[in-house]
């Protein structure tokens, strides 16, 4: 994903590496990313998750129990978590370097319904990093190309194609009905638009940006955590894009996977990953991943800050 046309100015000297299309501002409490608790294999359905999606008594088909065996064995996941994923609806906006791995891992994990939104068609220069698309898909709408790849992975997956640009006029209609949104576009305006739409709808948002060998990812739970505007109050024009500075495909591969991981943890109720409000910053040049808690910003329209 490219950086948008703007890059907000950081007021923080110790912020993460610049690579979102912006250097986020705010109060940083930096620490190395790492497991916050150990996970161990356990029996299915052994714990109650913190979030409720209306699944009371999960009864999964035998095929699902076999297919998702490695999910179900994760502590705190269980058959209940798998049933929640099956009942969940996630929208991926942008089927490029970030959106492809995010959609792939969401589908592979067993999310029941994926919405796919992108107005573009597959081009040759996409294949270097947009891993759902194939040479045979050149010229096809990205939504169709991605849908075919995801159906080949999981025939039971329900896919809703939106081969159009998400705009202020149609955002509410497209986003409504989804349990979470993955923002994986290459335009700053789209990132803010989706942030604002998700805040208005109360829909959790996973958002990221990349450039060259670095990137950021943030998960937003509206009303509870910092939103994108808390981290980046304004767009600053004139920053470089991936079309200018390039991007190595493994970088959006990592960041897109982080987006999927945040969404999956949130849907299942595994924490604290899915609780949101933490910025993951990848410095691919030094192979360093840092995670930073972002405080909601006073005055931000999202209203998450306690005034
Ligand atoms: Zn905010």
C-alpha cells in the first residue's frame, strides 16, 4: 500500500519509524512486541471469551472440527471461538499488498463472510506483493481475482464483492452489517474516511500503512481506544508513496497478517491483542517490531478520551 499524499507531522521525538504515510503523534509507551502470556494447547471449548457475538452453544460440523483443529486447541479459542468466527462478517477495503494477506488469513481462520472492496483491476506490477492475484488474473477486477483465490481456499466462505471505491456517499451503506473492517487502501483520504465511518457506526477498524521496508498497524475499537485521528490529527501533504519509494512485499505481508490477527483476536475474544489502541511499528531494515499504547487524544471527534 502506498502512502497517501500527506504525512502528518509528529510532535513526538521518540515516535516509531515513519512509514504509515505518517509519523503518529501522541504519548508513547514503547516496549518490545512479544507474547503477553504463553499459549498452550488445550481441549476445545474450555474457556468463555470476553466478547459476545450471540453464539451460545457452538455445535460445529465434524468437518469444521477437523479443519480448524489448530485454532480450537489454542487456549481461550475453543469451539466457541470458532463458531464466533463462522458467524462473523469482516470487510476488507483494498485488495493490495496489505489486503491480500489480511483476507487470506481471515478466510483461512474460518471467518464466515468476507466483504471485498476495491475499484481497481490487477496489473503486472501488483504481483510483486499482492499475493492473492495471479498472472491469469491480470486485467480482472481485484475483487473477482481475490474472490476466486479465496473460494479455492475455502468453498464455504461467503464473499460479498464491492468492486467500487468506498466514498463518503456510500461508506455507511457498504460498511453497515460488518463486525469489523480492515482498511488496506493506499490513500490517506480513504484511511480517514474509513476511520470516521467506523467511529460513527461503532465498528472496529484495523488499519495500516507501509513504505519501503517499514510500516505501522493500528486496531481501533470505537469509543474505547484511540482512533486513527487520535494518532494523526491532520494530513500533511507531499509525503512520498510506495509508487515513488517502493515497498518490499514481505513488509505488507507482515503488517497485513497483523491486521488479520487483531481482528481475529477481537472476534474470538482473545486478549489483549483484540482490545485495540496499540500501534505496531515494523522497522524492516533492522528487523524490529515495536508495540506502543496510544492514548485517546482529547478533542478528537471519536470521543474516546475521558475529558
Ligand atoms: Zn480519536
